């Protein structure tokens, strides 16, 4: 979605994640839910999005219900960059650390593919997010530092915060915690039909099929997803601006990517991700297809 001056507010990539990789993510998410039932909460969090009536259990009841917030470093709700306040991993990560480390390991290929997409469509945001873990570990006082380092061993997402949302309607909303002109990431999985992503502020509704990746300026564009026929879970990856400002005090607002800055005919873009103590893996993204190499 491009505005009249060529600035890109939305990238919508239907079925971008292969069926094979969807199956890997589905299996890992089901195992996480079963091994850490208290990780997924119903009715805990911002009231508008956690009302129990927004969750719906399907007849198959494979996935269950709830929302889990996974963050290796953030400010707790209501403590956004208060002077003297230290960020920390989310309480969900602290309570279920071993289960989450296993989960992060299992979904690494999917996370790296999503990172490669951002590398191609918004390089400035990509490089800023890519530098964040090293900057935090070097410059930012953090509570539960060892747990954060443990998470970073397996954290392949470029975003420092991710919600895993199971069988919930997402009301139309704007996201208020990140950059105005940076992308949030949405990716959808499960066994369902009739998925629709609504963007009422621009009068647009998009098919939201399995394996779709969407990059949306969530602070600018109102967006939401209704309940589906079947069972659905999604990844919603985002940034908390207060964390960036602690890590990069002199940082400036991201500029919106422009159509002229994007070469949709570009050759493949490689994204190499290496654990602090691991072997490099290269993931490849092309404008017309997404593949992964282990």
C-alpha cells in the first residue's frame, strides 16, 4: 500500500511462509502451549484486547486460547522508560525460560525469513533493530541480565517483543509503543478459513490466509482481525520505543520507506544470523519467493 507521494505504509505477502515451515511453527507452538499452560493468558493485559469474549475455542480445540508476550528486554506495562527504571525480560519469559528457549530454537528458520523480508523492504529499520541486542548488552543496565543473555542465545527475531496470540479476535486499533514510520510484523498460522485483515482507516480488507506475512505501520494505520472458521494463531512482533531510546539516546525518528528506495527486481538478499555461541546460518529472501537454507 503506497500513498500519493510514494511512501509505503503496508506490505502484504499472502502465503509467503511455506507449508513445510508452517508445520514446524505449528508443532512448536502446540508443544509450548502444552508445556507451559500458564504462559498463555486470557483476560490479562490491555482490557480492549484481552476481554475473554474476544477468544473463541473451536470444536477441534487443538490450540487452546490465550496470549503470551515474549520480550528479551522491555519496560513493563505502565513503566515505559520512567527515569531510573531498568528494562528486563518479560515476566512470561522469566517464569517459563526453559520452555521458551526451546520454542525460540524451534522457530528460528521462520524468524530469520521474516528478518530477511525486513532487510529488503526497510533497510534502515532492519539495521537499527539488528544492532539493538549488542547495544543493550553493552550500554543499558538491565534487570535479570543473565536471563536476557540466555534469551539472546536463541532470539532470531529482529524485534525485541513478540506476542503469540491464539484464537483471539483483534479489535481495530493502532499500536502506540513504537516508531510512527517503522513496521510491525504480523504472521498468521493454524487451520482455518475466511481470515481477513481489516484496515478501516484506508477502506481496505485483505485476505489473511495461512502463512501470510504483513508489515504494517501499526502506529499510523488502524488494523484488526476478526475471528475465523477453525483455529488460528499469529505472531505480532513490535518494538517499544522507550527501549530504543535507552539504547540509542540520540536516535531520530525513522523515515518512511519510499517506493523509489525499493528495487522489487533485486536479486536475492541474504540474511546471516549467528548465535553468540553458534554456527552461522544463511537465510535467503527474493521478492517473488521465500526460501530458507539451514
